[in-house]
């Protein structure tokens, strides 16, 4: 976990992600990335020298009409003495039953993003922290290039003017393998997604394509990552 904390601290400092007095809402899906982010932000409060609060929020999509059990995350929040809420939603019903989307990920992401921003405003939070890491950034860049023919990616810090919120990504310097290592070595709880299209998405295809490319072009992911930084893609 120390390696992850160091990467998070550097990202927060480099991009001035968090300031004294901030209430930071952490979007927790239950997956490894968001759980490591939540644990990391809670632990960083002890020594980073910034006075901020952490509030974890999970939006349960209610896939197939079932409420997911997030009790492992509740216990983690209690361990760190951090506030945590689960908000039950009908996002899964709207996406799969009402709209019957052939490509549901985009609509689901938009609905979850909007709901999370609304909760952040309700709770008086100035920042929304998401668990995107460096590999996510490269995958997003490749998806935008292949699918839309454009150069772009999410930024380490994004200001949402309509909501007056900053979206921050403190794991931006970490790799997926770093996150996995932190989960395993710290016995962090992960709640498995029950999304009907989990691991059948365009992002999963992109992840597997990059893994295949690594076999014949070792280091290609990090070279793309470095090129994105040097080229200041989407504000980097």
C-alpha cells in the first residue's frame, strides 16, 4: 500500500487535487480500483498535510432488481472512521429493461455520473474522486482513437462548471497491477459486479488488445502513457 500512497500523494500534489477544508466524495463501485482509492484517501489524511474529509458513496444500480450487499465496504469505512453511504437506484432497470440498450455502458455511465454529482452537491462536497488509474487512461485514449477517430482522454482534474464540482483521479500515476497488489497485500474487500455485460464491454476488448500488443511490443502501454503526458492530451 505504501507504493500506492506515494503515487497518490504525488498526483494530488502535482495537480493540486485537494485543498484544506475539502469534502471529497469517493465514488465506490465496490471494485478494486475504487476500494483502493477510498482506503488510500483515508490513510493519506494522516500524513499528507492537508485537512480534508472523505465521504464514500456507492450507487447500487439494482441490476436485475437485486440489491447488492456492500457490507464489506461498510466495515472498511468503519475501520477508517469515514462516512459511507449506499444509495439504491433504478439505473439498471432503466438501462436494461426500459431502454434495452444494445450498447448499455455509455448510458449507464452517464446516469451514474449525473447521480453521483447530485449526491456530491447534496452532501456539500467540492470534489468527486474516481478510481481511474494509468491503464484506464491509456485504454480510454485507444477507445477514443479507434471508435471515434479523435485524440482525447479524461484529465487528472476536471472542473464541471454546471455543478461547480471538481472531478479528481488520484490513482492516475498507478498501474492496474499496483492496484491489484494493494488489494491482495492489504486484504481489501472487493464486491463483485453483477452487471449483465461485465467483462463483455468495449473496454474489456481494448484491455485485451493492449495485452496482446504487449506480447509483441513490450512496453507499448507505458509509451502511450508517456506520449499522452508529453502531448498534454486532455489537459495532462
